[in-house]
């Protein structure tokens, strides 16, 4: 872009002048955006040329979510221009961070699954691997959350601007997608073929986002589809205005509420648009050598949302290229692989057959045929009825997307060791027995370029001072920091940086929410989506216990702690919303109590998103990872905190298990039941929360207060929380683990008394975090599943 700061300043000011408009931060943003983009475009073109010339195998990662966060700062970091630009702008009296603040992050995801996809994009490009994303361009990303009287309210987030968008429209690559219609057999030159008569056509138009790898050499593509009216649909069977409205609706919002039938149809339309448009696009580039598809491309489906890729690829090969079934099935099942991200029953997708049959009639026939052939082969193997039922794709008029995804893939993975074991031994036991070598584990990772190099430039600088900069390329080298965990001056610097990041967070919160926080308190942070199993309720109940104790016991005056919460609840998830309301109510009570306030402070950060996370995580002392064991498939927030030197209080769940393994349990605060215990209780229905209440006076008192309504505002809220804990049998074992959680918190206070020891533990965490870089994860996927070859950029 420019070889020196002076050159940058000159180009920048020239461009500002040439605009001839009034100078403003917005203008500075626009110019910086354009300058960065000019540079990226060059690299992007070069990367694509290299891929074409070398005919390298390409990976396509299909995902309904990509939570990429703000783009400008990350691109400058990856281009190695960040510091130069920052200093240059400084000299011109402009703060780069203020320019960055102008960017609205596109919230094209809900949580971990979408953020993982974004981390993977960054790692693929940074490892110089040919890997691209396919997703949807929702006009409204995830809703913006505000609290009104402690309740969550939801407003649409509009991230698309008039100009300087992160993406570029590619009208030339638009494709049409058929919905509804009737399947007809027609005579073609080469025999009978299937055709859909009178479908409702929708045009899918791609928008491309460049994914800039480290050092800027490789720039891959994230392609997002937008639904528009198609000119093939001149005679739709409904009023044109209705068709227009329904079409625009398809990519209007991320995850529409699917508790209603219309919501379900919309969701299915989204999924098919994503799969069909992506596959049409992929196949159009590989038409000449379809036989070699499994050697020239790999398709990864991120959870079951894109599982229709299996029947869609079959449809294309059979209907558009006249292949016979066996040949098409062989190629499909050697091209597609699948990642499972959850075993929660409610998240395992199941579609009513009649919905798919009416919306996607041809796809339905193909799924039926896949199911029929699969069952036939199982019968030939002499499988019993129970096994047959479990392995069937269509059961009682319902299509089980996870089974379809497993049967149609060559490899299937879980996202942490424990999760993969649970999949193999319980949830997908029969499938694993049927396909013994299909299942494998790929523990999640996070890109250290966003979560350490960008979010914590100060810590990143300190690390480099100590061990050199090679760790940025090979994050496992962070282990060299181990030798600095005994180095007093290093520890002191680490503490100073932690304080600085706390100050930055405080400044941000003050500006955003007018909240004042004591920088010397322990920052204990619980940020993630709101869900029963993530147990934000356990955290707030524990705070109530602390409050009671402070009031009751005049000798109990613990070191000040600030408990941060952040996260959104699905608009239709009533329980999660009640927990949000309760936390806000408890916060008001505790924060306004003059005595308690000296020891406890609760801060609920509104509208938690990627940008907020970049402020919160580097400032954390304690990372709350307290899900009910067996429920959190992996977690990735846990890794981000660890990499920033926070200590984990956590259960043996998801990737926590591997975090403890890496850093040693002596450098974390481990508590609670093991997955085995939880699953046994569930199997035998043998957990009774009443027994806990009866045998523990402290918990008994807490429940009494809850029933009385001391901790809630309005009876409905209290009734709901008590109802869940008592009458619904405390499904997430909150009361069961509460005392063990409280004890772990006491250990945290003890440990914090020795600041040097605390810092030492923090540094051990950073040193052990390298393995959780998504560069490691991606390299493993590439070695074991995709078999990609590095394409070194010529830049
Ligand atoms: C899991 O709940 C995991 C991410 C990424 C989530 C979380 O534990 O870290 O995926 N699953 O693998 C999910 O969103 C729909 O399922």
C-alpha cells in the first residue's frame, strides 16, 4: 500500500483534499477504507489467478452463519500496516481507534458456530490454503439488544450502507433457485430426465468479501447470497407484490423465529437457497472434470443447516448432467464432509416431510431414495428393527437432517474430544458402528490474529519482546513463555497491561452505557449466548449467596469483584429472557446497597457482540465457563480468555477439558459434576433438586428468598425461576453444582491475594494456549479431511 509512514500520510491527505468536502472522521474512514481496499483488490486478483493456473484443490465451507466482526482494523493488522497507519494518522491528529469505531459489524451469526466459521476463514487465508466460504447476506444481522426495565428488547441491526460496503455485488454470477412446482419426467436426448414444472424462481445474487490472510499475500473469498426477484418468474401463481415481498424476506433476517410454520418455511427457503446457489456456482467452475470432483474440491458443511447440499449435489449430477444414481452417489459422498456442533435435542434439525415435499419436491424425492437405498442395504446386513429405526433418515414423517448429513458425507467430526466421544458412544452410536472410520475429532480453535494480536496489541507486543515474533506464525511457540512465568519484570509488565486493558474497557463502557467500574476489582466475566445449559442462572444465584453472606456475617468482607455479564437470548426463548431480567434486577439491588457495593458490582453489558468481546476478553481476570457437563460441545470463548491470560473457572465440559489438560488443573478453578455423572442422572431420572434444598441451609434460604420475590421484580419472574429449579426438576443441575461452584470462587479469592502468583498462573495460561489457535485446527482438517496444498503467494 505504501512503503513508509510519510508516503501513507501523503497519499491519505491528497485523497482527502481531492474529495473537496468538509473534513470529518467519516471522510477519514472512507479514505482509509478505499486505500486499504485498493491494495486488497490487487492481492485478491493475484490469488485467484494462482488458483486458476495451478488447478489446486479448493475447499468450500458452507455455513448459514459467518460472524466476521469489524473488518477494517483486522485487515490492517493482517496486511502489517496497522502500526504504520496508526502512527501516521496520529501525526495528522486522527485516532485510528475512533475511525474503527465508525464501523458497524455485520452480525451475520448468533454465536460460537458463526464466529468459528469466521476464525476458520482467517486461518485458511493465513495458512495460504485455497479455502472459501459460502453464506447468506442477511440484510438485518443479529438484532441489537437493549434493556428496558431490565428486559431484553430487540431492534433490527442494519449493517449495509450506501457505499463502501465490505462486500461487492457480483451480478454476473447470479443463479436462479426453484421453489415449489411439480416434478415431471421428460424425454431428453439421453433418456428420461426430471424437470420441475412451474416453480417459483428466486434469483440468488452473490456478494463477495475478501478474506485477507496474514501478511496480505493470500486473499480468499467469502461469498454471501442475497435473494431477489427473478425475471424467470413472470407468471408466478400469486400476486407479484406478494412474490416480491416473500422473496425479499428470504435473506431479510438471520434465523427467523422457527416456532411457527411460516417461520419454518422461511428457514427452509434460506437453507436451500444457500445450498443450491453455492453448488450451482461450484459446479459451473468444475463442469469439465466432474468425475474428478472429489480430487479437485472439498465441501465442508457447518452443522446440518447446509445438509441439503447432499441431495442438491445429487440433483445436479443426475438431472443436469444425466449421471446415473450410483455414480452420482459415489462422487457426492466423497466430496462432502460434515461437522456436528451440538447434541442438544432442540438444536438437532428435523423437518416435516410434507414441508420439504411441497417446497422442494425434487429434493424430497432424492432424500426418499437415499433413505430407501440405505435402509435396503441395512436390511441386507441383517440389522434389527430398532437399529433400522435409529438409522433411518425419514422416520414418522420427519426428516432427520443429522442422519442425512452423516450418510451423505465421507467424514464427520465433533468439535472437542469429549463432544466427539459423546457423539460416537451415545448420540450417534449406531451411525458410528455402521461407518466406523467416518467419525473423528477436530477440537475448535480461534484465530490468535484477532483475539490476541488485534484485540490485545499491548500483550502481543510484550510476548514478542520476550520470545520474538515467530509465535505469530507458529502460535504453539507461545509455550516459550513458560520460562517467563518466573521472571518478575515480565510478570509486572503483564499486570500493567492487564490494568491498561481494564482501563480501556472501563472507558468504553462509560462512553457506551455510562457505567463506572472500579479498575482495581477482580474482573469476572461471563459472556456468551443465554441458554439454560450455559448456567448464567448459577452465576447470579452465587452472587446472591455472596450478598447474603456479606449482610449476615460482619467478618466476611471479600476483595472487591465486578461480575460482568453479556449475551443475547433468542427472542422466543422465554426462560433465557427471564434470567436476563433477573440478573438486571439483582444488579440493581446489589449495586445500590452501600455495604454490598464495596465488595460486589454487577455489570450487564448491553448488546454483546464481536466488537464488545474484543474489549472485554483482554480485560478479564476470571473466565466463566460453567456449562452443565456434556452440554457445551466445545466453547471457543474459553480459548480466547485463556490466550489473554485470564484464569478459567469451569466444568469438565467441551474444550474446557482440553484447556485444563494443557495448562494443568493447578492453573484453573475446576468444579462440578463430570459429563458421565450428568448423563447417568439423566438416564435414570434420579436427580431431585428438593433433596439439595432440604440438606443445605444456605441453598434453602436462597430458595425461600426467591419464592418470596426478594430477588426478582414482579411475581411472574420469581415464579418462573423457582418453577424451573423446583417443579421442572432443575434440568441443568444448577443447584446440584452450586456449592462446588461457590468453593471454586473461594479459591479464586485466595489465589488473588498473591498477585505475583496470580500473574504467574495467567502467563502459564497464555503459554499453553497456542494449541487452541484455529491455525492448528485448520491444518488438521486439511491433513485429515480436505487434503489441500499450500499455494504460496507470489507477493
Ligand atoms: C456449540 O454450542 C461450539 C460452537 C462451535 C456451538 C459451541 O459449544 O463452540 O458451536 N453449536 O463449534 C451451535 O451453535 C447450532 O449449534
